[in-house]
C-alpha cells in the first residue's frame, strides 16, 4: 500500500492496487468487520480484493471516497 495525502481534504490516506489493476484511495487505518455489514459496505483488502458486503472477521480498508468532504470533485 502506498500512502499520501488526499488532494481534496488533506487527510492521510492509503492507495491500494485492486485486482482490476486500478489504484483505489482508502482510509489510512484498517478495520475488521465485527458484525453483519450493512448494505453498501465496501472494504479493500491488502491484496487488492474489493469486498462488497464483507463477512464477519474480514479485514481491510474503507474506500476514502466514503469519508472525503471533497469526494464529489473526483467522481468520474
């Protein structure tokens, strides 16, 4: 994982290469799913797997666009 600052909000973020071959901005701290994930929950694993509606116990990083105040400036 690469690290840096978000160009929009200035927060510390990470970048993970997904299995699809694109870099995804993620939150700097990893998380573990402790209960049933709510609909729409997405995490990215260290290996680049994007998990939508992950299972209990899975670890990964939340996509930064879900937290960034300036995310709309980067939408395609």
